[in-house]
């Protein structure tokens, strides 16, 4: 296949608010929000990223857009550093307000990217704005509204329209449909799918909604505390979840399954040893090697890998 | 006991020269310890309705109502000061936008201290307030509450911030809690945890909830009753099982069908076709008419919310045609 985006051993490090005293006392002053993640995305693919809240999903997308710097590793687009200024890369942010200027009307905030990336005349731009609004289930009546005059889902849709305006090649969609009613959500999901089919658009789709991921995504990546724990074709991962965390997470889809995440001792990146498996404290299958080193990815099925020693069959 | 009673609520916004009517004739009541799930169309007025109850709407909003009472007390007669004293302590809202709910230049800990003042906990001192805060953060599964208290909002992930917001409201212990899509940024495991916490809480402190959500599974799990909004009106309201298993309004039916589709294996999802503009502010005909598969000439008149047998209330003249359907 045709790789468009490559994450090669990417690390994003955040400094906690440390002071001199804590540094001198040997306390760690930072942690890896994205911790040695490798992953490729094909042209025209929709890759889902799901996983624990705070696991680094947003951070890895922002790193690709250059909004966070990488501590090590590389992110490349077709072998070259990512070009973020020509509109071929867009992000729909988890917080739609953060991408919209509070003092700009809807039409204005769509016009800006359109003007930057098109040499069309005013009339065409107006038409395109209306078309974009229609695509996301709004209409020309919303042109002159300001962000604070919109509902949560209307805002989210303006943010989507804005990201689509430059006809990007790659879209990072961070919880992009989470605030929409199911019917509008259906419209947006159908739209994204058809854009992919028509224009070979590549989408990195971050979501907590496992049904949405199942509907939309070709492959799915499962993250936990900065680590990529499992990666594979969505249907295959849902049918055959391997990593204990993935099993726990996907287990919630079974309505009769009432195993509740126990009040658990979760990994603390600032005080815990970062060498062992991240999932150690919660895992029911802990073995000796799990305590030593976080595992590599092992193949568990067609194009399907999991970072867990349960699947290390090398010495069998 | 009745916690909340809303009758004939109308809300309009002044825009430029005109004024647009958003909510019209919204009425419902909520008993102590009960959870009302509020679902429906994006932009239909769910947030606005709740903000009106808590007197949180901007200046350009015109609110009219026959009655809004809280524990028997008429809220419409309160002045600004009396309302301020009640908000946060007697009733509180978890906003849809967690980022905007925090002061970006203050730490999470500061927000708890600030909230502590509202609860008149000053005599407790910092230590005790932080202990309480840590306990509240633990309840919402924040792994390291002590560190979270030292963080600034932008240093937390979307889901962590949302949980901090929930913890803040739990810390205030109000008796009416409006939660506006409080689980959208959470993974399923934490989401379950939060739903459990809300469940525990309403038993423990007998709090009532209005729970706004787009997630049918959550709505079904958490609510005693469900109200469905479309274009500024409640179009269906009844017991949770009745609404989810046997919806009587064509809009509710479409919504629930699409939710089911999303859980199954389809390539294209069913959208509701038709003109979305025509709903808001329309008074002389059914607001769902232009998109309704059952629409006929009789629907072009004002449609009342009416009782349908033992199903609850539906705003559709053809509601009976769904009687017995599943
Ligand atoms: N600017 C920052 N400074 C310090 N820490 C940060 C910063 N941004 C994020 N973090 C931390 O990095 C971790 C990963 O955050 P990220 O926003 O990527 O999570 P996420 O997977 O998107 O979670 P969610 O599903 O809740 O949105 C979290 O622990 C968060 O607190
Ligand atoms: N300040 C305002 N001025 C004018 N119109 C407004 C204002 N605030 C909200 N509206 C409009 O009022 C309607 C109801 O908004 P509300 O936020 O209550 O919707 P909602 O049901 O909560 O939707 P969502 O699920 O998308 O959050 C929307 O159509 C919105 O555009
Ligand atoms: S009143 Fe008529 S148009 Fe309105 S929902 Fe019922 S059948 Fe459809
Ligand atoms: Mg995020
Ligand atoms: Mg809302």
C-alpha cells in the first residue's frame, strides 16, 4: 500500500511543574505523554485511535501538526517532514472553540481558510461557504452567527466545515462527532466516508465512541498512558481483542457485562518506574518479564499486533 | 417531593434587528432523587433550557415562563443576589464545554479553594479543602489527585478536565445537578464509572439530575424518564423504557433507529432528510413536518404535547399509529 504518514518511534515529553528542590531530590520532573510510538498510515485510510482518557491521543495528533515538539523519533509525510502551512493537513480539535475566533462570524471563519487556499472570486467563496455549511447539516442562516451564539454541536460542525474548507489530504479529527445528535452524526460520518471514497482523503480519527470507530475506521490503534498497546484492522480487533486492556475496553460494548473498572491502582508516570509494562497494575495475567520491560509488539493476527508478553511465542 | 417544576417556558434571542424564538412551551417536572435524560437534536435548545432555569443566559435572551420553581420556591421572583447564593450550592451545572469552565491561568486546586468559599468551608482551611478535593477527584478516577490539583487546565487532557469539572460539582454537593454531556470526552470504562458515581450520589444525597446526552445507551442506563427535544420543543416525554423501546414520535423513532444502526454492521447510516431550517420559531404547524415521513395536510396546524395512553406525552397527531409497534 501507499504510506502517506509515518510515526517512527515518536516521543513527546511534557515537563511537570517541577522546581529545583524536586529536581535535586531526584523526583522526576516530566513524563512521556507519547512514549515510543511507531505507526504508519496509508493514503485513503481511516485510522481510528481509541483508548484511555489522557493516553496521548490528542498529543500525538498535535505533534504531527507541529503543535508539540517531539523529544525523539520522527513524523514524516511521504518521507518528508510534514508541511503544515499549505492547508493539506487539517485538525478538527477536541474543543471546537479553540479553533474558532470568538469575534469572527461563521462565514468569516470559513472565508479565511478558503481565501488562503483558493484564488476564487468572492461569489464563488460565498457559494462554497454555503455548500460547506450544508455538508455539515447547517445552512446560510448561520453565516452571521458568532461562536457564542451557537450550540455545542453547531460549533463542532463549524469546526468540521473549517477543516474541510482547504480540501486537505490528511485530516486529524479529534472527537469530531462527539457533540452531535445521532442523526447529524450519521450525516457527518457518511460525509467523511464519502470524501475518503471520492478523494482518497486520509483520516486519523480519535474517538471514545467504539461504535463510531467500528463504523468508520479501517484500522484501530489502542493507546494507554502514552503507549500503543494494540493495532489492527477494526473488524479483526473487535472480533479478536488481544491485549488485556483492549479486552477490558471492548468488553464495555457488551451490555450484560457488568465488570466495572475497579477502583484501581493506575500507573503514575511521575512516581512509578516507567520500565515495566504500563498495564502492570491492572493486569490479571502478570508474568515475570512484565515487571522488567514494557513489551514490544507481537503479531497476533493478519496485520494485527499487540504489545503484551502473552503473545510472545518466540521460544515455543 | 418535587425538586423542579417548569411550566410554559419560552426563550427568544434578540439578533441584530430581529428576534428568534428558540424554546417554546417547554414544561416538565422532576422529583427528588430522580434523573431526567434530555436528548434530541443538536441546536434544539437543551442547553438553553437548562441555562434558563439557572438564570445563566446572556443579556440578549428573553425568558418567559408560567412557572419555574425549585423545591416549591418560585425562581422567577428571585433577584440577582438571591440567585447567586443558590447557584453552585443548591443547584449547579456541569457545562458542555469543560475548557471554558475553568480559569486558564489558575490551577485546578485554586478552583477547589474558590468553590470551597461558596460552600462556606473557609473555616476548614486549605488542608481540609484539599483533602475533600482529592477525595472528589479520586471518585472520578483521577489517578493522581494531588498532582492534578497543581496543574493548569491546559496541562490536562480533555477527559481529565471533564472529570475535574464533575468532581468540582460533586464537591459542592448541590441538590439539583444539570450535567450537560458530561461523558462525551471519556473512554467507556471511565464513562461507566461516572454513571455509577451519579447513581450512587443520587441515592446518597438525594440529588436530582438533568442529564443531557447524545448517547442513547447512557440515557437508557441513567435516566428514570427521558424527554426528547426537537427545534425548541419537547416532542416526547415518558418513562425511559417506553421511550427507548417504543418511541411514538417520528423524530424519536428516527433517532433511535440510527443509534441501533450504528451498533450494527452497515455501510451507510440513515440520515433524516428534508429541510432543517424550517423548525425553530414555527408556531402554526408541526416543526418536524418538513422532515417527517408521515407528514400530511392535517399536520400543518399548531401541535400540542398530549398524553398518549400510558405511554407518556407526544407532540404528534399520528402518535397512535405507533401504538404496539416495536
Ligand atoms: N501542555 C501540556 N503540558 C503538560 N502536560 C500535558 C499537556 N498537554 C497534555 N498533557 C498531559 O499529557 C497526557 C496526554 O494528554 P492528551 O491530551 O494527549 O490525552 P488524550 O488521550 O487526548 O485524552 P482525552 O481522551 O481525555 O482527550 C495527559 O496526562 C495530559 O495531562
Ligand atoms: N446567544 C445566542 N444568540 C442566538 N441564538 C443562540 C444563542 N445561543 C444559542 N442560540 C441558538 O439556540 C438554539 C439552542 O441552543 P442550545 O445550545 O440550547 O442547543 P442544544 O440543544 O444544547 O444543542 P447541542 O446538542 O448542539 O449542544 C441553537 O439553535 C443556537 O443556535
Ligand atoms: S404531526 Fe405530522 S408532521 Fe409532525 S411528527 Fe406527527 S406525523 Fe410528522
Ligand atoms: Mg484528547
Ligand atoms: Mg448543548
